[in-house]
């Protein structure tokens, strides 16, 4: 498998989750641990330093109760991720995965070009 390096980490995560939850290990038996770890690490690394993290830092720095900023930002990220998963799952019923990936790549390329070119008012 192309992600063979992740196997020890997924085994450790599986062992930790199965031993620290009230569920039996049968609950996690059919889970795709590699996909779970890959999606977590991809999203975690891509979210570092983005504008939502900067906004969260700004809000928590100026707030008297940063735990509520954490709860609000975590809930927002959870809901945004859920919307993405449900939309992706729904759209994949009508569009082939290859076409869906091509559309996503095209949208990312358009956003990258707009960022690189700017809007003319910034120097």
C-alpha cells in the first residue's frame, strides 16, 4: 500500500481507542483506520495557519472566556466538515469520482490563480 508508513500510527490509534472507550473492540473492527488517520492528518495540517485559525486566535486573545471560543470554533469546523462530507457523498451518487476530483482540482486551481494574480488593488 502507498501509505504503509501510516500503519504503525493507525495501529496505535486503534489500540488507544479500543482500550479507552466503553465500546468493545468489535465496534472498531470494521473501521478503516488508515482512512481515518489520513483524513485527520490531512485536515489538521491544512488547517494550521489558515484564516479560521487566525480568527480563532484573535477571538480567544481578546476574550475573557477562551473555552467558549474553542467550543464555538470546534462546532463550526465540525458542522462545516459534516456539510462537506454529506455534499460529497450526495454528489458522488450522480457524478463519477474521477469527474468530482477533476472539478475539485479545477476549483482549487482557479482559487490559486486568483490569489496569485490578486485583484489589482493590492501591491
